[in-house]
C-alpha cells in the first residue's frame, strides 16, 4: 500500500493514499515516508474492542486484520495504534521488523501492484506468514491494555512425583520475577504437569503466559490437555493453519514460528523442547521469542536433552525419574546388516524382519523411525508385505499428518513408520520403538534419546522395547545409550 504524509495540527502525520483525497500529495511505499510522529492519545475515544482484541500484544499486517481500513486508520489518528515499518533499510542493508532477519540473501524484490514499485523488497525468511515488504506496515496496539478475568482455577486431581514437585515449586517461586530457568527432565518425567501450578499462579496474577514449542504435533497434544485443566481460562493455539489466531487468549500455545505475530505480549514464556530443531540454530526464532515477551519477563526452558551451552548458562532443576517411578528403557543395539543395499534390492534386513513379525503378533503398537523421507514409502511397502496389522507412514510435509497421528493414538494404526519429526510429542501406551538405520548421521544423540523416550511412558506399560538396528555403531548411538543409562543411575536404578 502507498501512504501520503502531510502536516496536521502542526505535526507531520501519515495516511493510506486511498483515504486522502488530495492529488497534490505524493504517495510512496511505507518505508519511504519521512519520519512522522504518533498521534496524541485521545482518552475519551470510543475504541473498537474487536480491534483491541485482534491487535493486543501482536504485530500484524493490514491483511491479517479483518476490519475496514477506515476503522484501523481512525485508531491511528486517535493514538491507539502504531504503524511500524515492515522492513527498513539501515546502513548495513535491510532489516525485517517481524523476524529480525538481516541476511542480504534472504531479501528479494518483485514488481509490486500495491505500491506500484518495480522493485519492492520483501523478507523471504518469514514469507510463510504473509509477505512483509517495503510497502506493508506492521500494526501494533498502543491503546489500553486488555483486562483479564481472574477466574483461572486449575482443575486437576493428579499428584506430582517428588522430582516433579521440586521443579514445580521452583517455577512457582519465579512467577512475577524476571530471569530464566531450565527444567531438565527425562522423557516421560511428566513435564506438562510440572507447569500447571506455575501457570495457575501466573494467570491469577493477571499475567499472560505462552508455551512455545518448535513442533506442531506438540501444540496439538498440549492444547486439549491444558484446556481440560484450565476450563475457565481463555486458551488459544497457534500453528500453521490454526483457527484460533483471532482469539484473545491469556494462555497461548504456539509453534515458535507463530511467535513472529506477537510483540511484547507475554510475562512468562515457556519454551518447550528448547534443544529441538529448528529453534536451536535458527537465530530468527530466538529473536521471535525475545520480541514476544514483555521487557520484564521470565523464561522457562524445558528439555530432556539440553545442549551443553544451555546446561552451562542457565540455572536448572533436574528430574531424573519418570513420573511413574520406573527407569527409562535402555535401547538394544542390533546389527541389521547393510540395510541400504538390501532396501535397494527390495528386501528388509533379516534381524529387522524377525523383530517385525514378533512385534506384529504381540498386539502392541510400534513406531519405526527411518532416516529419510526418501525411503519411507519403500520401507512401508515392504513392512506391509510381511505383517497383517495396519501399517502407515507419516512425514513432516504429509498432508494427512494430523489425521494419521490421531489414528495412531486411537490404535487404528498398529505400526507407524516415520521420520524424526515424531521423535517428540507423541505419547501412546503399549508402544515399542525401532530405529531402522540407527547409524545414519541424521540421528544425533539427542534425537536417539528422544525416540527411545517414546517407549514405556505409561504407568500400565512402563517398559517398552527400543531397538537400534544398524550397520556399524555410530558415536551418537553409543552416547545415547550411555546418556540413558546415566539418567537411570542418577534416578537411583
Ligand atoms: Zn522477516
Ligand atoms: Zn510494494
């Protein structure tokens, strides 16, 4: 969109070109406007509550606000919202105000119908959230704060394990303070329950809380659980394709990517699976977390496999024991032969086949992790040839991903073949885990620990089987087994 600038009441102001009927004013892309002042705040203005709800704690494109431009601009004129440049140029190059991207190669230009520029620059890094370009301002709310209803009782009858209780108390103590804390909990320690009391305390104090996780599957698993224990709290989940994004929620469960939409919104930010791809190495996602919190905030990190950097830099509390009090299943390392070559010949390794047949007749469920999407269909096809139970596969870009994971949870699929995308977040009872080609370099120590951690998570089934099928042990495999044994030892087994 193009904007014009003009003098009004002795100060320079701006307006969308289409709202000003003056052919003498020169319309330019937003980022080429001269520096202008915010409009003074008009105390008695009868502001639009819907707009407040949409914008509070956010930074959105005009396209994302489903209200007429006249209404939006009227709030700018009364000092209730701010137009921020989407991208701006500094002496080093372009900077994206939404995702913080400053890498030259992640900006491109196109011939833009909105600002009529032949070379309208935009940020490629956050393009999946809608295009931020030279001519698209980002809108934020600077009017009155939303007041939350303080009925946020926790409705939960469960009991915490000793380890959970210690971590939970540490979190509760920190509510209202600033700083950070790492909860280092083994897979299956029950870290969600550890959050309940702290979240309740925060909500009751009128704080806004976000649980961010790199994975959509985790958002989908956490949301119903939190809605169940906080029945009176307004909770919304944010992920690509979610329908709750317009809901004004005091408790938000979001993928780290979707945090780009928020601005200074949260008093407490809980980053789940902090070591997980892609959060751990993507700088812009860390920028998103920082932009989404209020200046005075508390950050809580959760991980079963924290990086050594995090272990060193952040104060932590450890939960070594699973909530049900049984040890982590230790993976069995089984030589599977040249799995790659066999696969090319349309065959499965004999050791794997033997396990598969026993597995299928056991009545239990299994997750089989494979190292890449390229072999997933082949493996599935071969597995189906040998067993009678229902077998399916799922991968990151699978259009039916949500449905398939749901079917697996409901026991409508017995064997699910998947990539590392499901190494976290999926919890089903009576489950065994096999890693096909565990020696592949895509499987890091932490990925292997996480995948092994899928098994034995329920009290009624606390000791599932985990097998690494390999063609030559990798260092990651050895480290993963050592890691699990050490955690068990620390827990007293
Ligand atoms: Zn960007
Ligand atoms: Zn443009």
